[in-house]
């Protein structure tokens, strides 16, 4: 009788024990995956949006929008506001003048540009690894974790970003390269040059 009572007590205790809380990376990955089937198109055009919390219609967007929406939905963090504030403080640290001929921050578009996101994450101390101009064709050499942010240069040296959504049994990445948000194997990026690996926000 005592053994049965102990067994029942143990089972009840196990049921009452809360599941391990999601890490920020897991929240980011879950929010990125949730965009599959919602964002079905790709539109790189400049659009005026609200601030803070501005967004283009969820049915469309660019690769950076996958990360922006995942951060808002999963972490309650607004990259539009965070990037804009950092650029207002240190505009010269960003590539906007060199790359786009801009002379001041623009909250409509700055956070939607991968080069700016790379700079922001670097300035936040979130860079895990970065390739250099004379090193081409690198895979990401550091261990990847769910929620990590990866950047590449795709056809024509165009910047691209995605969110790691799984590391087992194979690494998967949520991104939008032209056909809406997809959750695909990292192996599909082999033709592209790996550029940056970031873990944001910092633990």
C-alpha cells in the first residue's frame, strides 16, 4: 500500500512540475516558424511604415522581416526602434551613407536592411563568428544554437539573413528569399557565402 501511495505521489509531483521555460533563442525560432504559410510573398520596395512597431503587410516582406517579426512576436523586442536609436546615436558606424547614400537614419527602412542588422548585432556584442573578404565559401565554423541569426551573400553579393529553427537531427533555417517564409535545411545554402553568425539578445 505504501509503495502504491509513493508511486501515485511521485506521478502527481511529476505532472505538477512545470516544463523547462523556453530560452530566448527557442522563442525567436518558434516565432519565425510561425510565419510559414502566413508570409507568402517577397517585396523589397521601400514602404513608409509607422514607428515604433511599424510593419509592411504580413503576407509579404523581405528576409529581414522574418527576424523583425520573430523578435516582436517571440521576445517583445522591436528591432525597428532598437536599430533606429542606435543609428541616431552612432550613424557613422553604419554602412547607410556608403551603401545607400543616406545622411541620416530612416526608421522606415534601416532595420529592414541586413547590412544594418549585422552592424547592430556586432555593436551589441552578439557576434559569434564573421568571415572576412578574402575567405570565400566558408560554412559556419562555430556550433549553432536554436534562435541563432545567420547571414550570407547570395547571388550578386546580395545580403541575406535567416533564423536557426532546429539543430537536431539536421540544422534548419527560417528565411524569405523570394517565395515567402520557408523553413529549410541549412544545407540548401551551400552555394552561398556564409558571412555572419550572431546570438541575440545576449544571454
